[in-house]
């Protein structure tokens, strides 16, 4: 019911950095046009270390969309939580995978 395929793409939306999203049950790994023109491949630096949580996170979007609709699924990334890292409390989006503690792809409050 979650992600079951992958596709690579180049953005046409003017984004400065690449990003991850989904279409149906396909995870889209999108490189920005700016990075592509400059010959920069951030996939190894950004995606590879976080592939499991990225797949999990996008799968959660797919499932919520099927159960509750697009608006509910899209709003998942607008939720912010407080996390604590090295004694410092930070307010970050739920999808800032760098702060997740497991491979769920969801950042939980401290």
C-alpha cells in the first residue's frame, strides 16, 4: 500500500535544491534544474544515508492520501515539533529526517 517504485526526475519548478515526493505509489527523487546544469549530484550525500526513512516517510504520505485525501497527506509536512539535540531545543518540521530517531521517517518530539 506504500511506496513500491522509484523514479528520478529533474525539476522544472525553479527549486534550488533537489527534493523527494511521490506520485501514486512511486517515490520521486527530484534533482533541481540548477544542480543538474552545474553537474552536481547530491543524491549520494543526501538520499543514500536516509533512504529507509525517506521511503517510510513517503509511504506514510501515500497511505494518508488513500485514507484521508490529498490535503491531509500534504499537511503532514507542515507540522512542526520541538526536538532536543546536544542540549539545544529546536523547532523543526515533522519531515526533517535528519532529526528522526528511527527509520519511520517521522521526527518525534523530544
